[in-house]
């Protein structure tokens, strides 16, 4: 973190009350979880629906915090005053601890004068694009990127706090569940480069419609207004991109990419070859001069090439040594639970259980269809937060799976997604696809492992669902069960 003191905190948050404050005390870190603290940190106690942030102040102090900030109330003042006297630490209250966290993050961002800030959003692919871009940048400069999916009102500030005076690039993921969130996060992070991976059917419960998603994602593009030397990177393979283009501010440079080979794009593929261990591709377009020959990304699917292009394009546009940086694509590993392949008992398991919406399911089906497998099984759980379109969107993805030539569909889940999964089953069966239903993870594991008692070597099983379904646990159970089956079987004797 940059050099920051308790006095800097006080200046940023406009405190209502304080005790035991030493304004000169150095704060090496800012934490929001009392279970995971850095020594001598500032602990920001965030309130929730059933608790106040001051409740965790003592455990934070015992964990090493030297300053505690919480939302003001008579009870908070009393409790924090007692803790300040007992432990000799600074305690501060303000009108709203969450707003204070954002205010501190703004002050930190203002001091990151050396860092080029990349902001990434999209309905799918933003975490993978963030990871690819950070890896490419790390070949040349000091980089900080959002850990895991730190992409909300807490995660974005925490990402900024990881940077220091030597950080050359900051890659920030921006997520949303409701209107206005992207604009608020962009105002904190103040990116110079904006990247939108795609606009699709995500978080419809909060955003209302595809139009609402489009407006929300477009807020990142609009946030470049007034930013010097700003750059916007958009995906021409997304049908909503022309609408995003209308929001690019005057004076902002626009570059586009296409993994589908659209020659209008600033950087596009001229050839794509799907392989068992990743995807090879060649490039054309105005930004391809420094990227001749074949490239290889060790991730599955054409959409992985798209994420790579979204990472390469801004670097090429900025004049970075992109040819040298691109060599790192071959050493990438998938983010956890995002099309991550595992081999067990002669069966290829592909764990894509982190999250799901119609667009990401379509990408997963394309990956499964292209795998060199004898049998292709899609294990699909519910897609959450799709609002009133949920049933029809589930029906559509099942039809997509059947049209793609998937051999089997296993549907996993129950309340409150009975209607959605019933629609999946109906659509898939109508197209001649073999469908199995399982109420939960254990039932699904038993169903698949019974059939895998004599596993077909070379079979591929891809597991996909929204995070709430926790189908990563199903993948673990399948891996253990398939390895056990393999170990228990006697080796075959051939003449």
C-alpha cells in the first residue's frame, strides 16, 4: 500500500467522533474482515443487515489492528471508547463506514500517479480477461490486479489498497448487481483504459432487462469522459457493442477485437484451431503488426481467444512490447472453477462451476462440443438472477446443447428452480437429447458414477452452474469417485 497515516484516514472520512488518535501513525494496510488481518492495519467495520461493524472491533484489535473505523452511533462510541482505553488503539466513527471505505480508496487512487489503471467489466469473461491482462503486463512492469473476484463496493477499494508508489499498472474488475454500481466503482478506480468483454443476460433481477445490463456496462465506457489519453476496448463479436460505441466519449480512442474473425476489428483472428490443451490462433488487423505468426493460449474455447485479444489490444494500442508479452499466453492456467480441466479415471472433467448465464453456458457448450471425446456429457445446474426471463432462457440453453451435438444432459437442482429445469428437460428431450435429472449434488454424483462404473475412457464431462449451486463440490466428488473406480479396477490382460 502507498504511505498512509491515521491522519490521512481522518482527512478522507470526515469523522464524527474519535479516541486515542495519533495522526502520525503509519497504516500499512486497510482490512474489512476481522478474520483476515494484516498487522497494524486499519480495520473498517462494515455494517450489515443483522450487525454493526463495531461488533468485530475487539477481535480486530486482538488480531493486530492499530485503528478501527465504524459507523457512528451512541453504542458504537461507547464500545469503541472502552476498547481505545483498554488497548491503546485509535478508534474513529463516521456517518457511514462503507462510504468511508470508498472515500479512503479515492484518496489512495489520487496518489497512484505512476499507475495506468485498466477497468474491466462484462457479463462474462471479465475475471479471465483480468487474469490474462495482468499476466501479460507482469512481463514488463509491476502489476496489481483484483484478487479473485474483488469487483464490488468492497472489493474495488481493497484492490486499490494493494498498490503502492511503484505500481506501474492496476487491473481492476468492476461488477454489478443493480443500476448505478458500475458508475460508482468507476468513479473510485478512475480507469484510463476501459474494457467491456460482452453484454449479456446477467443479473437481470437487479438490472431488469438486457437494456438495463447494456446501460450499466456502458457506464464504464462513459466514465472515460475527461480522462487524458483514454482508451476503450470493445468486442465486435457481441451484438450489443454498436450501442456501447455510442457512449465512447469524444477524444477517447476506440479499438475493437473479434475472435470470430470480423475483419472490421482492430485486432481479429484469421485462423483459430481448438486443441485438447488450449487454442491456437493467428491475427490480423491494424494492431497485429507486432503479433505475426501463430499464437497459443493454454485455455479452452474460442472465447478464451477473445479474452486474450481483449488483453492484447490495449497493450498494442499503447505501444507496449506486445509480441514479447504474448508469449506468456502459452503458460496461462485457468482461473479456479472456470473451464478448468481435470483428468480422473480416464475421463476428462471440466470444472466451469463458478458462475453461469446464457452467454457463458453457450461458451461452455462450444468448448465441450470441440473436445476430442468419445462421449460428451453436460452437467447443468440453474442459472441464477435471470428475473422474469429465467424459464425461457433456461429452455433456450437446453435447445442450444441439443443442437450442438452433446450426447447427454444431466440437470442438477430443485427449489426454487423446478420450472427452469423442467423447461430445460422438455426442450432437450424434444430435440432428441438424453436427459437425466438429479435433485442435488449427491444424487448427481451417484447417477454419474453408477454410469461410470465402467467409465468410457475418453469421455468428457463438463459441469456448469451459477455459484449458488456449489457444483464445484460435485466436481470434487466425481474426481474422487472416478479415481477410486480406476484404482479398484484390475488391469486388463490382452493377448
